[in-house]
């Protein structure tokens, strides 16, 4: 299925009048605060977030999985789905591939399809947390950290293979997330496990092309419950520093213990030029992989405020992070869920862009705690959605993408084309 621009135009024409008046109202509000709405609209238009190849089908829990119907059964169909999201939002212009779930059979053909849809190849992802059929040694007791050198070698070789696939597609980065850890005290020698991991990563790093980056993702627990080798940002940061200037930490919002101050972690990593990648999702308790902004939108905004501060106070060695949605869709239509996530990300970004930075700095210098709070909350409480709509309108996207998705009957058409029992690869 393809969405055509005349269908988008038709959708937009119905909402245009009320949009124009709400945009004008907001423009005036912002002008009163000396904020240039145009500059924000432009930054929103540029902001693209990668969609992971494993998030286009129904996810599941360890208790069950309920199919959505019309799920993509191949990499080509996954690209088609991202093409639909991108046509509706013009903000999902990249895909992040997980290997071996999505090995391209014909890299050139996949590249061609992606470029026709306006989709770039973002970070690659390796998988040494599952055993594959043809694999000789098991990752049951770890991969890059394993006590057996042959298992480590196999896991290193897989990561090098992932980089090779990425080179073919034009990607420029790879993400390493390890399940490696233990479920019981005494199971693992912490120091040896970390040392083995560092040495394995060094071997992978040696195969990284000059213009590539490697992102090291941390997670405090799950799938194992007592320890994780790369448990927190500090451990990831340590490894990234040991590896070199092409290595960075990746923050996944779901990979923190409850109430962790993630915005402060972001600030510290950006200060050191070591925030390389970012995975968006939302959660109530653990790595719940829920729709971005569905549970803690204020926290998302506070995080974005630090991201924007970090990007605007950038140095050459502190690049803009690679953005990706890393969520799982158990109840909602995955495509609707992803569109909602994109909307929440862009809204938080817009809110962070209207923070009165000078006023905040003055309040901080004067220890004016109440005024600092007023300024921070004012940006969050201003309804900036007309800016998002305007950015979409100018980019040729739908002003109300979820509504357009329903008007165009996308899911039913996908079911008609692909059937009800297809299953997408992934978790
Ligand atoms: C692990 O929880 C994670 O966040 C990593 O990014 C994986 O690659 C992804 O989810 C998919 O399993
Ligand atoms: Mn992740």
C-alpha cells in the first residue's frame, strides 16, 4: 500500500481553517515572549526519528501475544510500513535494523526501495541475546562476557557481520545491547565479565570503519535479574571512553530503575560529548516499552530540555544523537502507536525549544527557585501542537496523522493485502 499526496491534501483541507486561527493565536503568544515560531517550525521539520525494524508487528509478553493482522512478513513490507508512517508524518525518515531478524537478501534492492520512500538506514543492531538455528555455541550464559573464549569469538564475529551488512546499506553506526548478566549471586565473576566484555568490544571496535560510531546500551536488569554486565550509564561511559572517540553511550528511556533522574544523565553525557544514541519509549515500572509520552510526558519534556541545551551548546565532538523509538505494541495497532510516539517526541522537543533560557539562567544565578519553576513549567504548559501541525503541513504530511490513518483505512488495507495471520520478526 502507498499513500498519495492528493490523499494527504484532501485530509488537510478539512482541518485548515481551524488550524490557521489556532496557529495565529500561538504565534502571537510566542511573539509576546520574543520567541520566533518560524525557527521552531523549521527545526521540527528537520527532526527525524528512526523506526526499528522489530516494532512494526505486535509485540507480546512472556504470557502471550495477540496479532494485529496485516503485519509485515518481510523486510520489504516493514519498509513499506515505515513508508506509510513517513508519508503521514514526514518525521520517520529512517529505519534501524536488527540482525539476524532482518538480514537483507538483496541489499541493493532494499536500498533502492528505502530511497524511493525517503528512508535512510540508521544504526544497525546486533543480537547475541538469542541463539539462532545455525549457531554452534549458545549464549545462555552470556556472549561478549562469556568465560569461554570461543563463545566470545562467535559473538564478536556476529557483530562484525552486522557492521558488514550496515556498510552495504549505507548505515554509519551500530548499537550493542547485551543481555549478559546473572540471575543469582555468585553466578558470575563481575570483574572478569566486565573485562571480557571490554576486550570483545575492542575487537569489534577495530573493525569499525573510520566514519562509523558504536553505541553501547546499558540496562539494569532483564532478562537476568541479579546483575547485568553493562548495568548503567557509568559502565557504558567507562567502556566508551576505553574504546575511543568513535564509541558512545546509548540511553534507552526504559533502562533505568524507578525515579532515576534521566535528564541529569543526559546532561552529564552531553557535557562529555559521549551521548551517541537515544531510544524512546515510556514506562510505569520497568522496561515496559509503552508509547512515548503516554505515562510521563513531563519527564520526557525535562529530558528534552537537557537534550536541546546539550545540542545548542554543542562542540564538534558532541554530535546530535541518533534518535530511535524502541517500543513494543501489545494492545494498539503498531503503526498508530508509532505515530503517537512520534507526536509525543516532537511535542516535547518543541516545548524544550521554547524554554526561556536567559530567564532561567538569571533565575539560577539569583537563586530564584520559584521563578525557575515558573519558567520551566510555562514552556510545558503552552499548547504547541499548532506548530507541529504547521511543520507537517509544510512538509506535505497529514495535520492529524492518526485521524488520516483511520480515514484511509490503512490497517484494513494491509490485512486485505497480507492476511490476518502474518507475524513480523522480532521479539
Ligand atoms: C533491550 O531491551 C533493547 O532496548 C535493545 O535496544 C534491543 O536491541 C531492543 O530492546 C530490542 O530487543
Ligand atoms: Mn533499546
